[in-house]
């Protein structure tokens, strides 16, 4: 990928980060406003295509959204010296940190990896664990309404 393609890809696909949760310990937090129907990229596809190592030079980082630049520099500070790096979406399976939201506050559809309602920047992304078959065996603490 060219520098321009890498910048466009990162700015279009990095929408969330692991952060402090009001629901339970850590969770997934939107780093920008996400519109209903948008893909969140909480499931990295490197298991199909392999890892994508980015070669974007530090001098071009000012073209990234500030929140994305910050995430990359937190984990890959050596980019200042020309190091390659992974997308924040490929550094962790964000879905594994997703907390439960009941139907009234869930905002993410795990089956389609999309927002089911608008998610404002700074809000926690929540899936409804009850949508999984046999959820009550894994999550007995959730009420069966």
C-alpha cells in the first residue's frame, strides 16, 4: 500500500479502542462518532489474510486522525525511527473486550460487526450477549427476561 492508501485505510477502519468501562473493568470505547450501520472492525481479518504491517513514515502521521496517531504511538513508539507497525485493530481482538448491554443500551451487532444505532465518541460499544445461542450457560449472571 502507498502512504496515501495506508492513511486512508487507518482513518477509515480504526474507530474504537480498549478503555475503561462503566459496565465492567475494561471495554471498547468509540474514538470517533460512529453512525448506525457503520462497520466497526472489531473482528480483525488477519486470520484470513495474514497481518498487515504498515510502513507509513512518522513524517506522515499528521495526516492520521489524532486519536489513531495516539493509539499507534502508544504501542509502537519506534515508528519515529522508521519501524513498521500494525493497525490498532490488529493488535487485539476488540470483540474479546466487548461488554454486555441489554436490549435498551446495546449498540453493536456482533454478527455483522456494525453499529445498530449511532455511537457517540467516548461511548462504550456494547453487544447483547443474549443473542448468542446457549448464552445462559456461559453468562448465568444475566437475567433471563
